[in-house]
């Protein structure tokens, strides 16, 4: 499908989503949200696509978040049911997503990155939830995902001040997985994606689902006892990959994953 505000490229089992409004630092408005909703729907439904990378066009910004100028001039700001960027309220996506943060990730832009499973950041990346500076709040998941990622006190230190955090500090705080030179960002993101794609996609999806649903359980015992009822875990047990993995190990060969 042809898109106006994003680019979607498939590289083997990896889909690269590029926010493509560099003239406004990849800030998003309603049409961009709905394009991303459709693109992530297609990714989720495609059995040949196993890992996603989300990045921004240009050198300045991953995403500046909500397009405030569009909003201030009366532009439509509706979002799809999947939330900001078609992602922040998408709680049933078990395929892993990597955020390749190439520059500013402010407000909704930071919330997009937090909605991904792994964050790889350029040394030029800057993160913040500055919504209170313009009379708003980070209600697209940032107020909830950031404390879960780095703890309440550290998160409130960012949320209540709106301060900017460098990629290196983000790594120290624990929400950034790796920091690389700007020219190495996409290579690093693809390296992470390739490492994931070496594994059984059924196992990866089951693992992701078990982690997130387990965190919602009241205690460790409930998380462990409840994991067999999760849909992706049940699908793993029924899959060809569940047979192929041990068989390949016994035969001392590389597994031929099917993703089903």
C-alpha cells in the first residue's frame, strides 16, 4: 500500500516503519496515526514478517510527538483504537518491535519508543515527556510505561520536570538498550532484528506475551501458573517450530523455522 506520511519496507522477515514527516520533525497528526494503524495491522497479520523496526526520517528527529501546530489550527486529531501512532494502545501485538531513535523523541515520540520492546538510540537522541509545558499530559502510555521500565522515582524525575534526557542517560536509567554513533543506528537496529529473527518466531511471541501478561499478575506464582493459558504460549505448543527446534538440535543442524 502507498502511504503519504510513513514508509514501510520489508527486508526478509523484518519490516521497517519510517515516520516520514521530517519537515515537522516527524510530529504526527490524525492521517499519520491512521496510516500507521493500517501498517501495523498488516504487519501483525503477515506470517512472513517476524520483527519490526520503527524509526524517523531525516537526521533531526525520531518524532516530536503530537503535531501541536496542526492541533492549534483546528486540524483533526482523532486517533485509531490502536492509539497514538497506531501503536500505544495496541496491546495484542506479540511480534517484537525495535525503536531506532535517530534524534528527538519528545512527548508522543518518546511514547512510541516506549511502546516498542527494544530501544536503540543514536548518540544524538534526546528523550522527554514535556507535555506539562504546554498544558497537556503524556496520556498515550508514557505515564505508565516509563515507571514500569525504570521505576517510579526515576520516572517521576523526568515526568514532573519535563526535562530532556540524553541517549547515554537513557541507557543508564534503563530504558535504552544500546547507544551508537548516528551513522551506525540502522545497522545496530538491523543487528538486533537479525538476532531475534534467528530464533523461532513462535517462541519469541510466546516469550513476549508471557513477560507482559505475567507483569500484570498479582505475584510470581500466579504469573508462572498462568502462562500456559496465554494464546501465544498455547500456539507455540501446537506449532511446527515446537517440533523442529528439538529435532534440529538432535540432528546438529540449523533449524528451519516456519513461524507457525
